[in-house]
C-alpha cells in the first residue's frame, strides 16, 4: 500500500519554505503570530501544528503587510477580519491577488445566510436583493434559508463601495455580461488542460488561470484608460 501523502506542513517546514522570501522568519515568530490570533493552524492529537495551504497563504499575507506596508499587528488583525468577511480593502488588493491563484474559483467558498448579512458583512439585505435582481449576485437555498455564495460576497462589497460615486446596481449589469463572455473565452483557452484529471494537471490549470486573469485584467485596465483618455482629451 502506498504511503499516505501529507496535505499539510509542519511549523519547521513552513519556515523552511518561506526562508528565501523571509530570511528572518523563525519558528518563534510564527508561534508569536499564532498567539496574536493572526494565524490559526490546526493541531494533531499529539499537539503538533499542521499548516494547510490556506494557513501558509495567510501567514505570507501577514508577513507581506508587515514588510511592504509597515502595518502594526493590530491593524493587520483588522484587515484580516475584513478579508474573512469577504471585503478586500483597497490597499490590500495587490497583495491578496498574488495569493488567490492557489485555488480555482468556487473552491472552499462559504455561503453567508442572508439574514446575517447586516451583522456579518455590513451590507443591507435590501441591497443584496437588489444586486440579485440585476443578476450581479445569486441567492441560493441553504439550511438557514436564502444565502449569499462565498464568491459573491466580494462582488457585493465592491458594488456597495461604488455607491459613493453615484453608481447603482442597475448601472453594473454590463459587467456581469462582460464577465460571462470572458469566462466562456477563458474556458476555451483552458479546456485542453481541464481534460486531464491528475493533481499535477489541476495545479497547472490553476496557475495558468491566475496568469491569464492577471494578464487580461492588465489589458482591460490599459484599454479603458486609453478610451477614457480619448473622451477627456479636450480637457487637457
């Protein structure tokens, strides 16, 4: 019988894995960050810490925020709480995007009961229902009644933030249409890789998807900037 492959790292292996990027990282520092509630690895029956891929990503995020944004732990804790609610603060989006390609969309996505949205997400129920009416988010049936899927939580927050510019859900329908068209295009590009079911092929698919999304996002931003520049060139 083949030996079972571990799907986690020990604390020493985590430090070794991140040593090239964070040479000053030590086992003691990881334990300190755990004591501060910034990372929460599970424990084996014997009390040993087990770091899953999501735990390593979270640790890397904390270390990046310390090194690149010089944030104190109290502020990092607040930012992580926002992330846990599905809201990505503007200043953290470039950092988080680099960690999000480890999983395919919809993986490990948790739903949020609609009646808990005001307390959990800080979003009015009526606003989420309005988003659903325009097809920007989808409400699903769950054990607690209507629920908002995990991938839609960030979308709801982004739509809510746009209200300060006078942009309402009815104005955003074009983005849903565009995203569906782009998803179909990416499906065609990735289909040859998706046919293979091995773990190696799946990881390659995840990495390729991340590269494609970064490249297409950069292209869209540049093209929109060019188009807006043309519209306002007379104001220069």
